[in-house]
């Protein structure tokens, strides 16, 4: 069974569009305990430094990157299930993406889509997929094959 409190999203940049914040709030309510840490956007090196300093020692890093592995929702759920009770920090970069050193720290990188999205929408898509992965693992009715 999934426990959203073991997940944290570290995201570069603030949510500026109210309609995206409304959508995010819906999924945050559905995933009690999941935390989101916002990093101020600046340049890729300063963002990397802020990400590194925000990481906790017991967190496994999963980076979102357009070069990352593409996963189906079921494969994503299975991947998270295999990590067991490990604490996970998902990292979403800013407009310039993530620095190579942050990507090299990651346990693995995955891509939400071969398309490029603004970081605000990437955050929404990640939350939705974490929720979907949770319902798949718990055999809930949300996901339909």
C-alpha cells in the first residue's frame, strides 16, 4: 500500500497561474502527507545548489527530465512499489531543466512526456501520476486500463 507521506516534490519556480494551483490543490488533498518544496528560480547552478541543500539524507532522488525513461502509468506505479518504504524526492527543474550534476545524483530519471511542458504543468502531471500510481497499487477505481 502506498503512503504519500514518503514522497516529496522539489520544484524550481512558483505556481503563478491560479487555475493550475486549483488543480494542484485537488491532488494535494488526495495525497495527504505529500510535501512540496519550492526552490527559487534563478540560474541552473544556483538552482542545483538549492536542490542539493534541500535534499534529506534518507531520500532517494528521482529526476524528471526529457531525456529520462518513458513509463506507462502502470510501470510507474510498479517502479514506486518496488522502492518499498523508501523516502522519495521527485525533482522538477526550472525553464532550463536540471543541471547534469543533479541528474547524476538521481537514482533514476524519467520523462513525463516526449513533449516539453512549463514547470507548473509538469508539477500537475507528476502529482496526477503519483495519485494514479497510488490507486493502481491499491486497486482503486481511478485508473482504467
